[in-house]
C-alpha cells in the first residue's frame, strides 16, 4: 500500500522560512507563480570529506539520493568522496549504493541510482598529502568538463574539527577554494563549505575554528549545519507565530507563565565515548539545538524571511539572554546511573567503555534562563536535555498563566492545570493546545484536554529529512536556516559561565536510567513553584485524556480490514 | 469496514458514517479535503484506488459519483468504506434515474465542513468544468484531456471554458519535463532560438509544453510526432548547436549538450495516484497553466488534425503570442 512514488513530489508543504530562491533569476522558464516546478539546485559538485563516517553513510548519502529521486538535483550533479581508503570509484559507489539502499527515505529506483552513480568519484589520500589534493582538484575540474558542473563546488567537512586547519589549507593550496574570475557572461562560480557541530567547545575555540575557515572562505559561503533547523516543525514555529493572528497577542509576558524547552533521549552515549567525555550534554545540545529553539520561540518578528533579517532577530534575542543570578540554584546537571531503560538493564555512564571512572562530564543538563526584553521580562525559559531518560522527545512548551479568576467552585476545577501550547519537534511532529473542557455530565467539572495537530495527518506521509532540506539549501545557496558565526559566539557566551561554574563547583548528580533526570533538576523547578512537564506521553502532562481524534496510522481494529502499514517515519515496504 | 446502504438518503449515510467512526474509535477527523470523483462503473475501481493512494499524502473524504440507468426510477445506493486501504473515508454513490441529473443535491450534504473541495473527472471531461453541477461545488476541478478520444479538441474546449481553479492532468504530466527543461536553462547557455518537442500523435502534454516554451522563451516551438512512449524528445536550438533531451524508454532521459559528455537523468512517467497527489498539493488557481492554455489556443489544432496519419515530418508551430512578437 505504499504510494509507489512519493519521490517526485514538489517542495514540501509549510516552508515558511524561505522565499523561493531561484537558481537563476534570469531563467525565463522559472516563474515565482509556477509552484509546480521545484527549486532545483544548479549544476555543481559536492566534495565530501569523511565519507566513511556514520553521518555520511546514514544521513548524507541517502539524503542526496532522496533529492535526486525527487528530481531536485541538477543533471550532471557529481559527488566526490575523499578518504584514507584504498578505493576506486566503483568501491565508493558501492558503499554509497549500500547506504542508499538501507537508509534512503524514498523508494529505491534503479534509474535514479544510475543517474547518481555516473557522477560518483573517489580520491584516496591523507589530509596532509599534497598530491592527493592535487588529484582531487584534477578530478573536479574533469567533472566540470565532462558533466557541465560549471566550476561550482560544495565542500562538506564531515570530519572532526581538529582536521579543519589541514583540510582548509589544502583546499587553498590546491586552488580548490578559489572560485576564479568571472566568465564572459559575468558568472562567477561558487564555493561553499559545510561544517557540522561541534562549533568549538567554548567561545575561544569557536573563534579559533572560525578563524581557520574564515581565512579561506568568506563568511557568506560557510554553512553551519544545525540539523534541527531543517526539521519541518522547527520551521513551522515561524509559520505558527507569524502567519497567524491567533497566537501573537498571547505570545508575551502578559499571558505566558514560563517556557520549557526539552530534548530528551532514551539512549546512552553509545560508541561516542571519545567525543562525548569532556563535552557533555550542555555543549552537545543546549549550545546549539536548544538555544536555537529558544531564539525562534522568543525572537521578534523579522521584517522578512531572508537570511539577514532572520539571523538579526535571532541574534538580538540571544544577546538578551541572561543567566540566573545564582548558578547553583538556577542550573542542574547529572550523570545517568545504571538502571532499567525501556525494559532493558543498562550500565551507568561511569561504567561505559572508554569513560574514566571519575569523569565529571554531565549527561543531563538543565538551566533556567531569562530573556531581558519587554516581551519576555520575568518569564523564565527552562532548558533541559539528557540521555537515558524515559523516552525520546523534543518539544517547546509555552505554559500559560492561570485565569485570573475562576467563577467555579474550587472542586469543579481541581483537575484544571495551566493552559499550554506545545510544539512537538520529534517524534510525532505537531502542535498540541492544552486547555480545560467541561466533562460531560450534569455537574460542572473542568478537566484538561488536548487539541492536536499532527503533521502525519494533515500533510505528507513522510516529510523530507532535515538533511535533504539543508543540503538542497546549501546547493541552492539559500542561507536562512544556517546559524552564522555571531549566533554561535552568542550561544557560547551564554553557556561558558555555566560550564565554568560547573567545572569549579559541582559534581554531576547521579540519576537513574529510564527516569526523568536528577532530583536537583526537579528541585530547581520546585523552588520556582513549577514542575517539569512529564516525559511520558506525546504532548501529555498528565495521562492522556480521551483522544479527541485518532490516528489513521493505527492498525484498524475491525476484522476484514487490510493491514495498514505504519506510515510515518522510515518506510519498510520498499 | 464496508457498509452497504440501498435506496438510501444522505441523512442515513451521514448517520452511518458517524456510527462507523464511533465504532472504529474516532477515526479520520484529520481530513484535509473532499475529493469528488465523477466516474462510471467501469472506471471507478482504478480511480478510487488512485484516490486512496493519493489520500496517504492528503487524507480526504472520497465521494465517487456513478450515474446508472437514467430511465430507471430515482434511487440512491451508497457503499461506505472506512478504516480500510485509505486513511480517509470513501463513499461510492450510485444514482439511478433522474436523480443522476441532480447529483449535487446528494453530494453537497456530504462534503467535509471547512475544507476545500476538489472534483476530478478521470475519464470524459465536461465541456465547461466550472459549470458542471459537481464542478460548481469545487474550487479545484481536475480533468484529463488525454483520456478522451481527441485530446486536442478537449484541450481547446477547456481553454475556451477556462475558469480559475481548472487544471488538467496533461499539465500535471508536464511537471517533470518542465522541471528538467528549466534546470537545463539554469546553466549558462547560448541564446535559444527555437524549441522542438517530439511525442506521440495524441499527446496534449507535449502540446502544452511546446506552448509553454514558446510563451516563456518567446521563440517558436514546434511539435513533431514520434512513436512514443509519451514525449520522446525536447530540443533547444542555439547558436552553438542543439541542446537535446531524449527519452525513448519512458524512464531515463539523456541530456546531450554540444561539447559535453551525455548525461542521464531519471525521468519517469508517473501513475495516476502521483498525478492526483500533485494536483491536491496546491489548491489555488494555476495561473501559469491558464496562460499556457490560452497560448495553445492561438495555434490552430486543425493543422495537425489534417496531418493525422502517422508521419514524422509534419509539424505545427506555435508562434510566440502576439504581444511577444516582434
């Protein structure tokens, strides 16, 4: 019952953040009113470093295939892999083929693969090897000649930051970073470089890292990927806030009591011990993802959705973020201890392989921030993230103030909580509004109910992966969804004092795996007379009230009905 | 579950739906539109199947309207399918006798409140879709000129009766080709002096693309006849030689550019479900289609009709529109 070809669909719905950035504004065949023709990347080569890594295999290569399958890659698009492997083009193509087969979102089609495969090249070598980079330069120039890629190159640095200086210098030395002169028609080829988090481990290292890249590539050609910003729901924050009249009037201190931004994971550190220890939850998640979510939630309306206006507003709000006066009371951190998670017995952080027994790295972090603007004065923003918690969930919850007066008997509203608006980022993307409703019956009794909007119900069967969207934006050269260096530095300015305080003063508390985090985090909320939203059910603060609607994804319960495959997320029925 | 109601009323259908929804535990309140399919007994199976597949992307209530035995007494039979193959609800409405002339009176009470209505004629298109009683209920009216015996005449009729919100599958089928042609001209290229499109004799999609090219590029675009399947060749004539896209197997196209290696691009012919899903994605009037359709109208279809024998040399050229002429 799969739709045999979700592949050729046009741009995903609800792309509020972007005004179609034409690849060639002079192309008479493109018309902004012509919404059927998708934004297609212009001719180019993507050069990928770190092709053997997990990210490349599980996300990047499948995303490229999915883009090709949806008809969004230009004819002649080419992919060059660079790694320390003794491979030929065919070996790399085989690796790509396998990762596409296993991880691509859209159905596998041989013709699409053939198209992609014709442009796959591999260059073996060390990052320090001049000859290998000369070889790389020769390869991409040959692609320009053979496949009409027009001298446009995107360099995807899917490698640890310690290699950045070498690779960036090599790109410069081999002439690859130089776009060259204008051609006769006034076209200058482009160079773009894509980097992934971590963008340093504090303000100082973030600046160093930026200097390295900045020395070779101009700021506008550096694309920092925060894959959260590629998610439909995150972009939908902009639509929700700025396309509606319903929410803006209450989106401020007069109505909002506080905001909770949560990213919880049910897994431990897995095989990332080497990376994770010494970094910790705050640097790994709060510095980038959660502060970006905070910025989008709290920022003022940008005058337009172009990159500059959007980033300016985000920067303004990030620069207005203030830390709690007493960091001991306004932050909490923890380390997962052994316990049971999801029905399985799991080891504690200190027992994980590769983690020193006296590690003080936190796997859970919670902070209470305030935003010193007229809109948000006095409204705390609670950010928390942790590993090995009850379930995997990312959400932004605006908790509203209680009604100033309730003309009911106290017993009638006993079960009435605060109203809430919850943007569910993952899984089960959507928006929940929580409000009081009369329980049917002769007595007046008011109880909390949820009103849900779920993406899977109203829009597509599977929305594009964040990486698809972001890679396409890189190739098109459309920057609004990529944080710029100023945002990175502002985020570190917020986090650095907290990290310093933690390093000097506290040891992370132990918390049981499979729970909701350390008691100190609960105590931090309790001191403010508030409580964390429970991590139990999607969008629920209390056990779910009777559903106002059901999901059609649920297997039908009536006999004789055909099996209905799960439609959200990864497809299995290829 | 399937519920059969014979000799029934819309009130009874509505009640049966509510009841079914309650028994299934509150299904399908997330429907985003109502899709009316105007079809007949022979074609309904394929049409409903395609609609159910498209409903995975656009959960909807499907109302299939089938008129039968116009001479019989008026009667309404309904077949309700919920919680089955599709995420929405499907109601097959069979109308006998004079009732068939008043299908809108049956359909109107069954529209999902507050959401858009789309009417789709998978087979013969009405002369003026917007004037059809079931078309008048909808803000988007989808026809398929290629399904008729003489697509070109149908297209001409649709052009004459065009109302904002009309669209035709012949245009939907053009999207992948148009995307590829647009992407081709995204690259720095020599000035295009003419266009050419080769396809089967009866291929309204090719006619539309030729019209679109001549309209947008302000150059003559000719349309030649080939053995198919579908569109086989598109060509830009430039100073430096021809840029040519060929597709002889209906699956993979080859882009030939003077002085460069040929490149292959996947270019599938799509099935009905995909076409329908594309149509349902945007429900506002398609202005580019309207302009193209108007433009196709200025070229006399008769010329090609005269050359209807399988031949490869005859051409008809759609000239640039008068306002774009020299």
